[in-house]
C-alpha cells in the first residue's frame, strides 16, 4: 500500500519552541511544574512526566522555590501576576501566535471596542485570550451564533489560532452585519493554515486520510474536519495502536497528516503500521 505523508505534518514552530524551552528548564534541575499540559499531545506530556514535570491545575500547589512553565496555549495576565507575586520562576512557552492574539484583544478593549473571539470557549487558548479582555469578550464559534448577536457599534474580532480559514471567513461575514465599525485581526497560525492546505490537497488525491494527534488537540480536530469536506473517509487517531486492517481493506493509496503537537516518531509509527498491512487486507 502506498502511504503519502502531507507536507507540514506534525510539530509547528510554536510547539517546537515550547518543547525546547521545557527541555532546557528541566535540564537546569530543580522542581519544575507545568501550569496545564504543555501541549495537547499525550505522548509528549507522558514523556515529560516521566522526567519529573508535574502538570498542575493552579498555582496554589506550587512551592515558592519551584519553577512554573506557562503552557503553549497561554494563560491570563492575572495568573502571570500571581506567579510573580509568589516569587516563582516563570518560563513562558506561550506560542507567539497566541501571544499576538492576546495583545490584539487587550488593545481592542483598551481602545473601546467590544471584543468577539471566534473559537471554542472551553479551549485553554481561548480562555487565556478572553482573560486579556478582563473577561469581557464574547466567544462564539458558528454563523448561527453570530447571526443572533446583538448589534455592536464598535466590534473587534480575533480568532482561535488553530481554526480553519474558511470557517472564520464565514463567521466574520455574519459578524460584519452585526456592527457599525468592525475591526478584524487575523490571528490564525500561519503554520496551521499551511498544514490544513496541504492536507486538503492530499485528501483529494488519495482514497483515505489518517489524521494523527491528541484527542484534546484543537488543530488536529480542525485538520480532520477540513479533510472530511474533500474526502469522507478520514480516520482520526492518537497512535498506531488504534489502526485496524479492516479499515484499509481494498485501499491502495492512503494519505497521512498530523496535528501541530504530534511528534515525528508517532507519525512514523503510523506510516510503518499502514505500510506493513497484510496484503490480503490491503487489496480486494
């Protein structure tokens, strides 16, 4: 069976940066804690845990002599200020694209705009960005929600960085009808957009697509969603162990892509597993 891996699959710049910073911090010794999961990938989180990096939900359980890592999804300013007031050493691995979204949102609020963020209200990145608006931002994620929004004279719009460009364009189109002055900042991650583009192209050239990434990873879910619009045969998995021969019966050409938090070795294991499928299962 031919297996084709999409360009740009796997670790993005922001994730590579976060992992390097976390590795450097761990190598420095001492007790290191991560405020929330460093990235949304269970293999990476498990690897760091085995080295002693404990994931904590809040700062109250961290000792003053500990080092705290701010996850790549970022946090609100109150948490950063609290960490400083507690005397903790802070290592901020927030993705630069997320930081930019936080900055835009904070500037819009200070300039008198009502901020609307297109994203998943329960995602840590979105929660962190909203915190930079003094928790005043409205979060919505569908055209239907945008159409129900009250009229806002001065509206500022930012996006969850991992969203698909086509999706945010549709929602923005609806928001433009709900405000008199609407300022829109493109806070999409360029790497994620490129990843989606190449995966979409590959989806149209293969019989099926396999998308690899953590189940909590928003960009992995978005990747699977955009691919399904081109090819309905899309399987989203976390690891090669989830693959079954029956799913590939009769197929000869399969595409593989992966979310921005997926390690190269996990992608390689998936490719090897598909490539080595029994011939009887791979051909009708």
